[in-house]
């Protein structure tokens, strides 16, 4: 028996999230089915991050145990042959038999992508949230600063959480802007804003609520200095809306001591 | 009667190209249908670039004539309400009554996008051609240089062309590389190569055959100094394969004197 760790990339558009649901296809469900067929054993993966319906990943992580003689690093190749185009393993490797991706301290990085322009761009629609409202990235950076560190993020957590504590550690929030006037395409004034958040784990919908609140700051509806009060309120009602799932991508997870 | 010019963006994944076909949905067909419904007249657009099935656009151009009192620049807003998510107008404006987007001298810019990594990435699959073979961009740049200028591009044209002449002018070919080792996602060594080609019009499949030939150079199958001989052969058989449609995007079109 050995424990295998998979790094899993997916386009979440056509799935009801990571975790197995009574109705609809999930990433976890498809991995279990394809792995069980490949290895001839009943396989149930343990996922590091149970991403929501519509959220994408470049590097989510799952582990499972197998008796298979297939070398750990070859499982990626064999499994990718049966996985659909929108789920692909990026790496497979052996890990310690007691390694558990949700119990091990880790640092996760998410990106929330926003496309601002007078009209939506079809080739961006699946991986960025569209808004026609211009956003001021400088205001967003100012507001984001007070979220860095260990805080009670109850204001940034969906009310139906089952988490024991709402204290989390945010290591960094970077806000990058690209675009401007694009010469080629009819002088469209467009900008793409990427909010990149790293931390030691996140509450349910936390990154999307941070993104939704920063967008309210960026459009001038919430002054940046209000962010501290929102954080201290420990009340979901104080923060902005939950930004749509399609803009969110789990970039990667680093496990401590690995 | 006035002539309106539309700048049209689309995700070509689900269409049989620009031009109306007996079977399957096309960009032109959908524009004609939505415009005719919106304006209450029978509208038939004239497209600048009849892109192939699966090819994308940020700024293709179409013109049509209408009696409608809707101001030219408002047509984009009204039309986008009835267009599907994967076709969106970026701009609408009035043009001279005799402006014809295929008879007017223009400069078109295309990008061909290639994603090279050990495994495909689901969120890139629709807009980049995937290969696991690493490509040497320096060799590709060296080979591309001899294509700049006015040449007979018969070697880079699908044999079933109806073009009167196969002489075309290529103004520039830039090859940009991004990526490398990505720290977040399991140390995947990945690179994205964008071949950006501008010129005064292109033969059928010309950019995709240039991209396919440059990929053969980049992987070491064709020495870069062979490119001149391929061009001079005036024979489709001398060049490399036609690269897949999904990697190609029509970035924009500039019309002379506009």
C-alpha cells in the first residue's frame, strides 16, 4: 500500500465543484471513477481544497492509497488518458502514508481575475469576471493592506460555514493590472485586474467575498479606510457581495515540510 | 441609408467559422439573424476576414447597410443584448457608404498561441495549441525573419485556394515567450509561445501553416536556414503542417485612411 499525491488542474465551468454531490458531475467524482477503473481498486481521493462549482484550478491536490505496481510518477500519464479535457493531472508522486492534505499546514494561492471594458470579451468570459465599471487598483491595494496577517475573517465568510474558528492567516494580497488602450481592437479601453491572495487556508467563499468587497472599493462605493471596520465587524453583512465563481482560480498549494 | 461598421469579438470554439455554411452555426449567420431581428430589415453583413472553424477573434470587422434610426454607436449595446455569450460587438460606428472591408487596404494582426508543458492545462485548452515538445523560440525567430516583406507565399497556402495571386506582404512576425518553471503548480516546466503576425492580408490557412512550420523549426525538425528554401519552393508540400485552429486569434484589423 502506498499513498499517492496528485496535482490536479481543471476548468470548473462544467462541474458542480470538487466535492461529490447527489446531482451533477464533480471533480472528485470523476477522479474516483477514472482512478478506480485504471487501478482496478475502489479509490476515494482526499482533496486539499474543496473548490466551489465553477471555480478553476491550476494546482489543487488530492491523495489516495493504492496497491498498484504502477510507479507513482507514471500514474499522471495513465490517468490523463481517461480523464476529460477539462481535468488534467499535472504531477503524481509518492508521499508519506500519513500525509493528509487538509490536516497538514499549507500555503494556498488563489487568483481572482476581473475584466473591465465597455463590452465583454468572449475569449475571457470563462476565466474572468466581467464588469463595465472601471476599477481603481490603487484604492483596492490600500483597502487590501489591512487584511494581511492573522485576523478573524468572520465578515468574509459565508454564513453557512461549519468552520470551528473563523481566524485565518493571509500572507499577501497582490493586485496586478494589465491592459489599457488596446491599439488593435477598435481602441477599446480595457483592463484586467488580478487579485492574488496567499494564505494559510481560507474560509468558505472567503476569497470571493474579499474580491467582491475590493471591487466595491475599486468602483468608489466603499472608501478604502472602511476595510478595517468591515474586518472588525465580524459580520458577513458588513462586507461586499460574493464575487462570481468563474473569476476564481486556485493557483497552487505548498505544504510545509514538503 | 447608412453603412455601419462593427468590430466583432468571438470565441470560435462552437462555430463553423465566419462564413455561412449549409450545416452548422456561423458567426456571419448569427450576426445576420440578430441584426435583422433588431432592426426589422433583412441584414446581410460583409465580413473583413472569413475566419475558419474554431478560430477566435478580438476584432474582426463587418459592415452592413441599414435604414434604422438607431444611432450607429448605440447598435453595439442593443445587438449585444441578443447575441450569445461567445459573440460580442466591441464597437459600432458609421462609415462611408462605399467602404468595403475586403476591398480596402488593411493591416491585419493575428496571434498563434502555443502551450508547451509535460501535460495540457485545461484552462488553456480552448485558446492555445498544446504540445509536450519544448520549442526553441530563438530558432523560430531566426526562421521567421526571411518571411518579412512581400513574397509569393504559395508554400504557405492551402492547395484549395481561389486567390488570384499568392503574393502577400508580411510586415512583422514577433515571437514572445512567457512562463518557465512555475513555482506554484508542482514545479511544472511550462512555456507559452505567442507568434504575432501582422501583414496586408493573408492566404487561406497562411498563418496556421507559418505557425506549423515554425513549430517544426522550434522542435529541431527543420533547420532555420531551410525557411528561405521552403518559401522559394512555392509548393505547399515544402512547408510544415497546418497548426490547429484553436491556437489562432484574429487580434485586429486597421484600414488605411481610417
